[in-house]
C-alpha cells in the first residue's frame, strides 16, 4: 500500500488529493511539525531534507509533491488524469505542471514569508508588494487560459489541476484572486470535488 507522509497545511495536500482522485488505497502517516518528527533521523532516510511530503510505493520512494502527482497519474493512467505521451495535450499538461512549481509558487511563498511567516522585524513591505504584483500577473495567465474551458486542459480534469489548483487555493487565502472571476469559478469547481474535500480532512 502507498504510504504518504503528511502534515496539515503543507504541500502534502497535493499528493493526498491525487490519491483521493485516483481512489488508490493509501496509508496516511501523520507527522507532527510542532514535535519535529519531520526532522528525525528515521524520517530523513525517506526525505533527506526533513520536509513533507514524502511518498513510498513499494520500491519507489519520492519527495517533491508535484512529481508525486505526476508519478501517480502515470502509474494509474487508466484513470485518465494524464494525457498520452507525445501528444499536444501531454505537452500542455507538462507545461502547467512546471508552471505551477516554477512560476506560480515562488511569488506566493515570498508573499507568505513577508506578510505572515517571518518575524515582523524581518519582513519587507517592498518584497511583499512585489510578490503580490507578480502573483497577480501569474493569476492573469490562468484567467485568460480558462476563458473557454472549465479545466486547464479543457473539459476534463487532470493531475495538472491538482498541482495548479492547490496553488489557486493558496492564492485565495492570500487574497490574490480579487478581479479574476474565472479563476474564482475554477477554484469553486475544484473545491466541490469529493476528492478535494477528502484531502482537506485533518
């Protein structure tokens, strides 16, 4: 059985959502960040940086949440949450996966650091404002892409929607979605999915 090392309000929600979408049985191994369980020597054998999530599936051990989503979608390709290799749909799918992690997440992390996470004396209003502006530019790309489709690839939900959708959800929390009605509607569609709701349970 798949093991997912998980903690609330972390990137581990992505592979959990993916597992729920696929209907794959899995064991949720809960780690207490407050107790530092993710920094234990035992866990570092699974994730060398002592972060969450980590995933173990037989002989496969992985870190990086988006990579887990892509792996699971490919392994269970019969569920049709990933397009066929070598197609234009697959190219678009991989574009959105990389867009999520390389382009979308960075300004959200920067905003979060300089508005909530860092001690007040270490926060920079300028850095927060720059990150918010950049996040708005990124969300505008999604707003345009969703002009004629319910999901990133068209009519069908895919693993790319798990990765990007998790960041859209975080954007809503950070107050970035104002003025982007299509992205707000997209988030509403994602949040209504039973698998998404199940993945949020603590």
